[in-house]
C-alpha cells in the first residue's frame, strides 16, 4: 500500500518529468499536433482531438490523426449529478515508468542521476532523443 506522502512524491516526480527542457522531439510533436488539428478543422471534422502515434519511430514515420473526444471521457457523479468529464490520468503504479523509478529510488536518494541534455537542444547528440518516460510507456527498455 502506498501512503499519501508517497503518492504525492510520485505525482510530483511524474509532473517534473513532463516539465523538461524542450528538444526537437517536443517541437516536432507539438507541430504535428497543430498540423493535425488544422487538417481536421479544414476537412470539417468535429468532436475530434488531434493525436500523434508511432512516437518511438523517426518523425517521418509518425501517424497523425484524430481521436474522438468521447473516447477520452467518462461519466462521474459531481455535486449529486452525473457529468461527462475527461478521465483522470493517475500514476499507474504497475506501469513501466513507475517501476523503473521504484527500482532506482534508493540510489537516487543518495546520488544525483539526472538525465538532462541542458538548455534547449535543437542540434547535437541529444537533439533527437525521445523522453525516457515515453519510451518506457511504449515498452522500450531504457
């Protein structure tokens, strides 16, 4: 059982992981999302959110499309009434990113083991690196 403080620490760790300095991957991903949104709008598609797939492949092999907004929704009782809401995305304690964190947390408590390429990386050896958390979610061994 994970106590409340541990859950808070895990949540903060995951949020911190999403706040890294941008790379070419981040810029390409956001560009692809925007391009997809424009294409959906231009073709008159409504009720869809732009989505990008095949993210562990090179950018030219990504797939851009739309995901139905309703696929992201759930119905919850709030203030005595059922309302449609976007599903909460909780930290998956049995997911690969958390398991990797859990396997290293004792070492990380004693030693700095940051993976940060430094300022914005648009050129150089780390400029095309994919975020480790995403790779773990996609099943890669990092």
